[in-house]
C-alpha cells in the first residue's frame, strides 16, 4: 500500500501590485489540512478535487493530506507568509518516509523572500523526501518555469486550457504518471525551451486564436514523439523573475534528446504566433461608448488591468469613472470594488439608506482618485456562494459580505465586496444582487476566465485597457530581474 503525501501551495504574485498579500488571503479561503481537505475539495473540478477522486479509485493507496492553501492572484506574499505556509508542509513531510508525493502549485509564486518561490519549494521538498521518492507536481498554465526547476521533480504536468477548465484533469494526468513512476515503468526526463517573449494572457485563450492552435500543436507533437507530457506555458507577465516568459516543458521516458526536440518544435510554433498576441485596445471611455450605442445587450466591458485573477487589487476607479462620465440612460452595473469599510457602512445604514461615498482609489492613488457619488443601498448579503460555472466548479467562496450601491440620478449599480475575489462565476453576481440579463452594460474587472462562464450571457465582450497593476501594456513596468532580451521588454 503506497503512502502518498499531498499538499497545495498555490498563488500567483504580481510584482507590480502596491499591496503585499497577507496570510489572511489564504486562511480566509483555501485553507485545509487532514480530513478537512477531502470535505472541502471532494467533487470539485480542482487539482485537489481531481487527486481525491483519483485516490478513491485506488483503495490500495494511502493518502495523507498536508496543508492545502490557495489564494486568488494578488501582490507579492508579505514577509513571513511563505515560511508560515510552507513550514507546515515541510513539517508534515519530515515525519516519515513516503512512497510518493504530489504537490499542487501555481508556478508563479512570488514572495518577499523569493521571486521564483516554486523552485525553492521543489528544492526543499526534494531535500526532505530524498532522491528516490517519486515527486509529482501540477502547475498552472501561467507558470514561469526554469530548467533548474525541471531537473528536480519526477513528473510535472501543467494546465492545457485557458480559461482553466482542466484543473482536475491535470492532477489526474500527473498522478497517472506518478503511479507509473512508482511502479518503475517509466524514467522521466524533462527539458525546457524558452520562447522569445513575455506574453499577455488577454488574447492567449486556448478556446480560439493563436494559443488554441498552439494547444493543438502541443498535443500533436506529444503524440508524434510519444512524450509523457508536453505543456506550453504562457507564463505570468506580472511576475518579475529570472524565469519570466513563455516556454515549453517536455517530459520524455528516458530520452532527453527527444524531449528537447519536442519542446523546440513547440516553441517555434509559439514564437511564430507572438505578433497575434499584442494588439491595441480601446480606452475605458471608448469601450463604454461602444457598448452604450449597441442596439441590444447585455454587453460586457472588461477591464483586465485590475482583474483579481491577474493580481489586481479591486480598487482602480478608471472604468467606473468612464461609465459615470458617459451618463448612461440604460441599466448598467459595475463590479466591483473591494472595500470592507464601505461595506460595513452600507450594512450599518441598511437597505434603502442614502449615503455619500468615495468609490475606488482607497488603497493607492497610483491608478486614479476615488469617484465621489451619492448612492442608495440596494442589496446586502453575506457574500457566500458555491461556484456553479466551469471554473472552480463546486468550490465554496466567501466574499465576506457584499453590497449593491445604486447611484442617485443614474441607472448604475456598483458592487462592493469584503475581499478581493474573481468575478468568474454566475453566483458572484447573484450574491451581489446583480441580474445580468436585465442589464444593458456590465463594466467588470475580469479577463479570460470570465469568458468561460459568460460566453452565452453577453452579446459582446469589449476588452479595454486602463491604469492598473495588471495593465495589458506591461512593457513600461519596472522589470528588474526578467531577461531584457524578451519581447516586449526589447522595445
């Protein structure tokens, strides 16, 4: 009966966010250990959910669930957070000898202590469990990876889908390969070939466009050469590290030359399609104007510069300012601002109360001043829901309360939340008191995951660029460690 240890430490750290990420971003969300892991993740379309299902099909395996922690993308982890979380994992791993270990990581973990923290994790785990204990890792498609990292685990499998609808499948493949490694059936070797750019994710969906082609090419190459896995990593554009940039990670069974060949062919395909990933976007004002003249709605105007899933802070006011300036005559809504103090004020005032408020610009003036407005409190809830869409299906979420504030004199509703959270699920808007089907325009902080859930809801989705920590044009951000040879840093 193989003893397998399972742990998760997943976070994507934005080097350009002005707000460090505290431990509470983990303890208030994905924060489980032991029996709590199976209760929390069972039946979810997540990596740990996939691992639980895999193990339940194998009663001969004995799992031990160590600390499983995850948080939405945000700023670099504050000092001490890495040691707090990873210390629990390493303490658990040190207690006995394991037959196998599985780690659910992101690949772009960025901390006060380490800019390439996932490498530090696999190094330390390997030192604890020894060279002979098979180690498997799952990564997000937006991982920034390095050959040093590839040389340590036995198995690494990354998501192939963006939006990320294949998290459980990724864990399943990683564990299938880990099982073969435990049985001695395979001897994995991995090679990474780096692409020539840091790429923005906005037009890098795998549902359509250039990266859909790359995804299919990767599958074809993997089959052609009989590789164990071939993942095109898009990288995370807002993590400033030596491992920044897109890459291809090929794993072969004992044949390094074959892995190199497969990864090289895939990177050539990625480099060829690079120009299609860089486009000119309209401003917030231009996007709002275009949406409001549309004959029919609803239409989404999407601001990815403050998207939580890319390390946004839920505080930039540019898109709301443009919506108010347009003076819409149709019903519109804005989602969202993360403002616990304003939420508390709305709760204390109650439904129907009239308030003078400052919206956005609470955390930093870097991306514009607060928007001053008079509102009525239109909706209040506890902010708790279960994801029902195709991303994080079945996983519980807690916004720590939310409110809908309706502007006086304009048909604009503004959603306020207690924490900074992705807008990817239909129930996010339900608990916010926003009926999407009754809107003409939704102005929303979002990106590609939003499209996975709402592709059939909106007649059109208009991407805009505005000031924010995850702005589409990141070439002017103060990169210090990323290779300056990578496009668009070469401009």
